[in-house]
C-alpha cells in the first residue's frame, strides 16, 4: 500500500543519470582538489548532480509550477540574461592598457579566432547543422559566456553540452596551451624580451570603450549585446567617477552571475537531453571543442612568428597563444612558459593584450555567426 503512495528516487534513477552524476562529482573534484576554475566548475558540477536526481521536481515545467532549475535555466540562459550580465563584470575587471600601449597585439588575438573557423568547418563536415557547428566552434574562443549566449540563440538543444565543454576547456588551458607553445616555438624564440610598454593616458582609456563599441557595432550589430555590455563595464572602471559601481560590477555582480550561470548550465545537462542527442554527438562536441581551443592557440603563435619575419621589433610568440579569450588563464600560462627558459623574462602584461583582444574577437565572431545563421 505504502509502496504505491511513496516512490523513492532510487527506484527511478537510470544508469545514464548515475553516469552524469559521476561527471558532476568529477567536476567538483577538479574544482576543489586541482583548483581548475573552481568558481565555474563547482556550481557547474553541482547543477549536473541535482538535475539528474529523479523525482525532485526541480526541473518541473508545468504552468504555475516551475521548478527552480527550470526557472534558472529558462530565464537565466535561454533568454539569455546571465551571460549578457556577466560581460558587465568582465569589462569592469579588464585592463586594455596593453592593447592601447601596443596596438599590434590586437592582431594576435584576432589570429587566435581562426581556430573557431577550423572547428566550424570540421563540425559541418561531420554532419552538424550550421547552427550546431557555430555553437560548437565558438568554444574555441575559450569564453564560456559567449558560448552560452550563442548556443542559446542558435542551438539551445545542445547548450548543456557546449556550456560544460567550454568551461571544462577553460580549466584545461594550463594543459592544452604549453605543449602547443613548445611544439611551435624554439627556446630562442621563447627567450625574446619585448620593449617596455608606454604609459597610457586616462583619455585614451576612456575613449577606447566608446570608439570600440561604435566601430564594432556598426560593422557587426549582432554582437551588440556582448560588446556593448563589456565596454560599458570597462567604462565604469576607467571613468574613475563611479568606484562603487565598478567595484560592485567586478566583484558582487560577477560572482553572483557566474555562480548562477554555471549552475544553470549544469542543470541543462540531464539524462533526457543526452539520450535525445546521442552519445556520439556529445563526444563530437567535446572533441571539436578541444580542436578549436588548440587551433586558436596555434594560430596565435603562428601569427606572431610571421610578424617577426617582417618586423624589426620582435614579438615573443608565446603571447600569441594567449589570444584565446580565457582571461587571464591563457596569459598566465604564456608567462609561465617564458619564465621556464628565462626566469627574468616577464611577459604577462604583453600577453594580456592578445588575451583581452580575444574577448572582443570571439564576441565579434559570435555576432557574425548570428548574422549569417539567423539568430537574434
């Protein structure tokens, strides 16, 4: 009698749900034990665990009876509010001084975005739709919010997979970037010391977000929501007149939005979605994602090496790999590789140039995909 009235989750849980719960636990272990992007992977992993526990009704989608996971994912990322808001915080934390002091660093960030198009072509050749291919290839920007934003517009049915892949590979930058850097550069190249950056005036700092917004949004209007919020956040910082807003955007806003964004993405990766998509498709997303990130690092380095052929002022090609927009992880890895061969060669500030240029670049590419493929 009581069995008919009360059913436990143990009786309903499937093997696929168990597997996904283990994946969620694995991400939490990486966040705590290995400290891989803990602010992202910890809520991501816990969201995966909760959404795959049966009979909790947290993902309930019934008019007037929405579960908390449904509310967060539907209104937070499928609209998408959270990935757009996070760019305000990212802008408030970003320092454009390296680009303003040495504008040519922008080219290496742009070159790194070619990895996105390599993955796009690969995804199309494997049978993904153009919308799915764009959503998968944008992982190559190593920018979680941009990946979530674009996928929510073009291929929301694979958002859980692309979101998890994007944040996983951001955490793996310290493992993906070094072997590529070593394979494509010589010890002599990694020892190149660059000239000190010039001082950047406050006027330059203030004009940059304004001018960049106008130019980029006139050329690629569809990138407006990302670029606009990113540059607005930066204006809060460089203006110097709203320190409380700048502090709130770079701390409280960023922390809260990141927490709920990653938790919501994790909540979209449930057994029902994986069953619908198929294991092969999910594996394809993860494989193409790492190809995109690795290709981006490689193209950035190659661009720097080509530059050195024609320029008297040599560039340490390690900074090219930081053109993927995993800020500041990619720049820190470039710095670590330089210090291994020359303990006094600090290239972090130079690497931050392509790094932040990569943020603008990946957002612009996302806008191009939206314009080409019909997203809003």
